[in-house]
């Protein structure tokens, strides 16, 4: 069914139901007038939903009948949202002619709906056309999983026999191995989720579809405070949603909070290991080359000590799918000074592997 038709029909249904009840309860003389209005409005709806452009223009023009516009105010929104500019113009003119005080607000509301960014049009539907369980294969995995963004860690673990490949996910970017690692006799699933919010979120979705339910992620992040050393550990307690993926899972908002229970587990593991860390808000962005000075200053003023590319999206997917998720970040390049400093942060393989095993331990601690 055409979306415009479906929308208009739904709008009209509520009006008809209410009007019919009112017509039944009122005196015969009053109910006949109401029934006439209902009949006229029903005809108006039919023309707005199935008519040609010319017929829809005529129907929109008839909204200038104050009796009809008052009886079915939602039809005004339907006409103002019509894909045809001629229909929208006719509706606007008709409403202005009757001098309805709400006309400017209605017009502004219609403009906002028409021109607002699509990313703000949240759809809470649980099912999508393509579900994450499609074509992921069938493999038995531990429900505990570490998402590690350090490629060299997996290369070393596989080379030394401490990580065993149990499954492979395919895709346009090539094969992505799923590993099993062991700590203290217990198994944990592990995988590199890919870089960037869309890919990492998709990989998280696939792992959830394969049975994983408890996640710890570990990866690098830029720092917005130059006093944070390379390799310094940051524990995100929230993330600024300056990426796109999270908006497909949760209603628009500036930030998303981390799972407090998982944050507590991560902190306990780090405390027991005697490893210092900072709790912080992180800035998740898609624009690696659009981290401008103005934005950096703004994010620091909001309390962000780090900038990353996945946290907000992963928090959102986990909340939507009702699984547990937490993250540890490794202080990498420095954006806190007058100039960017790479700090050779990738040359810290041993530190990255230590962080991986801390993530494994935290994952095993999750209840």
C-alpha cells in the first residue's frame, strides 16, 4: 500500500470512530449534521488518498470549509504533507483563507517534517527487512564475547595457538574470523568487529544472532586531554552520539549512557590489577577528518576525554537487543594540543594484548 494512502487512512480512522459515537449519542437533529460532515469528510479522505493530483488539489482546497477543517484537523496535516507541491500549496491557501489561528504553526510543523534530517526519523519497529540472523551460519559460541579492535593481538594469539578459529563471517570487506580463547579453563568468544560504527554494529548484531549475550570491547581512542599518556586506560560511562548508526536503534538524543553494572565490573577488574584508569564520556564520531578545533573544544566542555568511532553505536545496539555491553579504551593519538600528535600509539602491541586479556577477565566476571 502506498505510504501516503496508508497514513491518510490511519489518520481518518480515528476521526470516523469518534464522530460516529458522537452522532449516536446526540439528538437526531444534531446527529444528522454530524453524519453529513462525516460523509463529506469520508469523501475528502478518499480523494486525498486515491485521487489524481488534480483531485487532491481540489480536496485540499475544500479544507477551506471551516466546518471540515475543525471536524478533521488531522486531515490538514495529511494535505500539508502530500508529496505534491500543488496539493500542499492548495491546503496552505485554504487554511489561510479561513484565518485559522493555528495555520502558521501547522505550516511550520509540516515544513519541519518535510525538511528535517532523515536520521531523526526514528522507527521503533523490532523487525527489519534484513535480520542479523540471516546467513550467519550455525556455530556454538560462548555467550561471553570480547570485541577487540587490535588486529595485531589476534594475529599473535592465532600464531601462538592461544586463539582458535571456530567460524568465519563473510562480507564485502572480506572474511572476519571468530575465535575462541580460554582463561582459567573458561571459554570466551572473540572477534575484531571492524572499524567504524556501521560495521562494528553489524558485527555485534551478528554475534548476538549467534548466541553471544555478554560483551566487553577494547580498542584505541584519541585523547582530548594531552595529560593522558599513550596506553592510558579510559572507561566510557557515556558517549556523545555524533555518528549515525545509533539513531537507527534508539530515538534521537545527544548522549547514551553505558550499562552501569558492566562499568562496575570493568572498574573492579582494573582496580584488582592495580591499573589506573579514568572514567569518562567519549565522543563518537564518523568524521575522522572533521574533528575540528571548535568541535574538540565543545566536546571537552561537555566532559569528553576521548574520541572514538564506535562506542555510541555499540551501546545503542546492546540496549536495543537487550544484551550486556561495556568498553575499555586505550589512549592513543593526542588531539588535546595545538596540533595533532600521533604519538606512535600503534607501537604498543604488548599493552594492547594486556588490555585484551583484561577484557576477557571482565567478560568472565559479568553475571
